[in-house]
């Protein structure tokens, strides 16, 4: 795949100052001054997430010649987005045009799944973009799917979840209001991808529920040693980190996935190959949200690994991390086990599992869907 590098045009200099915009006219302005380029939205645009997306473009995995990328964030989120602003202001070259947009209105947890003070913001974003990516992150508050909070659930950034849950409900509708007219009913080809937490959020936003801890609730295991003794394909994060102070240990785990049916994912893998993926989570989908179907699971079929929308073909979620930049870099070396003497790379793990083609094809399909 041809490597794609093009120079950044500083939207911060052309459009607004400071580089984080909060004007309701932001998307109108950016459309007028961007030579007609399309817009892809990234939610939770931390420095890490922008670097991740930049790596996908730099490595030629994502091809978006006519796009600029807007990071949209809710100013009640816990992350300090001035760090992202500083990163964009000081970066000398980037492979894609980035800008930031702040959402300042306030939504409460009791009005997520209905029209609320953010509704106009969501409609503005949707009407002026061609797609949105939801990234990974911490556990969803169980109250958002009407359950009590497990002692192993960690609620770190509830306001981020409120924003993303409400955004996805507006985009897709849900069981919470069966007659609600989703934004995608107006533009069915709009693209939505969710990775890890992103997939879980699209499920809960549409009325689904979650298993709050895989080892204890699915496998009946309460101790890290017992999880480690399981087959690797039943481990969804690296529990050796619970037992070791070695900070070179990778936090996630590599395991195979199983396809339930013919799907966009199955077509990416060589015949009879069950691809190896990288995951880092301890929760899983329990009941599906409105409109979704499972298309891939763990090998024992107990943990959903991918979902797709039955009506909107460009709405996809995966529980693993095909976006993780260390998978495609030669320099990022790590250990999986405390006793390892040789550090490895994500690329080596994928190639050993005959799964690099699967990941390359995943991103080629993503690019094709946006560029159609």
C-alpha cells in the first residue's frame, strides 16, 4: 500500500485562535475555508489518540486524500485537552490536517437518551462530517445501562461517557425510545467505527448491557494466577501485570477470534485462518443494543469480539485494537511475561499469527468506505 504523507495546513492559523474552537459556527467556517474537503471526526482527541491516527496515515494503512480530521471533545471530560492543543501547536509536520472543537453545553446522566442540551451540537457535527471514530478507554458507568456497580468496575471519566453515549444514541437511536428518529436515518451511509470502549459504548447507547468483569462473571475466576493458567485465547488483558512490577510488560493480550458468519471481517482473513488480535479489556457485551448483531467472538464464543449494524452498513464495532500504533512500528518493543528475556514487537506477534494481512485489509476497507 502506497505510503501517504502530506503536509499539514494549520487550521488554527486560518480559522480561529486559540486552536480549540467552541463556536457553534465552527463547522460552517471549516467547510467554507477547507476547499471542500470532507471531515472525519475523532472523539476524545487526546495526544495519544491523535498520534495513533497519524501513525495509521503515515504507515499507509489509512488513505484519506480529501479529508481533514476534527477532534471533538466535551469540556467536562477529565482529560486536559490543552495538552492536545499544545501538541498541535508545536508539531512541525503531521500527515493530516487536524483541528479541535470543544462542546461546552452540559448534559446530565438522566437525559442521555433523548433530546437534550447537546442535541444541536450532535446534529451540527453529523451534518458537516462523513464519519466518526470512538476510541478505547475506561469502564462505562453501569447506571447508564440500569445495573449496580460491580466492585471490579472502575468509573474514571463519567462525563466523557455521558457525551459519547448521548452522541451515539442520537446517531443510532435505541431501545430506550423505540420511536426516536436516528440521525443516520437521514444519511444511512454515514460511517461510525468503535474500538474496545467505543464498541461497548455504541452497544449501551442503543440499549444493550454489559458483563462487568470477564474472569469472575464468565469464567468464575477470582485470582490472577488462575486467569494466567487459562488458555491464552480466554485472556483479554495481561494479568501478569497484577503480579509483577516490571513496567516493560505489555498491558494487553494477543489472542485469536472466531467468525460467526460471513461478514466484512471474515473476508479480511486468509481462508481457514483465525486471526490474532490485540485486546486490553475486562468487560464484554452481555445483551445487544437495538439494531446490532454479533459477527465475531472469542474462540469459545463467550466474549463478543465484533458487532455490526443490521441496517446501517458502515456502523462497525470491534472489541480489540486494530488501531494500536505499536502493531505497525518496528521500534516499540515489549515483554508479555515476567520471565521473557527477549523483547518483541506488535508486528512480530501479528506476523507470527499470520494476521498482518487481516489488519491491513481492515484499514483498507475503512478507507474505501470513507472515500466512496
